C-alpha cells in the first residue's frame, strides 16, 4: 500500500470533520484513508464500458398514489392550531436582525 495521503492532509480532514485525534489516531486514520484511496484507484481501473448506470444494486419499486384533487385544509382551521396569528397568518417570534 502506497502513501497517498500525508499526515498534514489527514490532520486537515480531521479538522474539517471536527475530530480531535491524538497522534496515534491520526496515523491510524491516515492508514485507513490510504486504504480507501487504494480501493478507489482499483475501482477506477475497471472497464465499465457497456455497463448501464444504476442508482441501486437491486431494482426498487416506489409505490405512488394517483394524483387526485382533494379539498385542502381551510384557512381558519390552519390558524386555529397556531399559538398566535397576525393579519391572517401565523405569528412567529423574530429570530434574525434586520428589516
């Protein structure tokens, strides 16, 4: 197994993932990431010409219901569930500064 990723790169990845790793853990993570990159390199060498792209390894069927127009929730019913309403809409606390 070659070293595809440096210890500094591993440290950067750990920081981005917000992981506080000891030196031993960083070295082990570097080895794990090297292994992953080796597998990816091996996969990149495979001849996939003529292989149809797939999203799932097995065929999946998603049951869908028919689109039918139905009566929706009345405005008054929706506002009845609100803790507060204002000018015909839901009133919520301000969470951001500005206009």
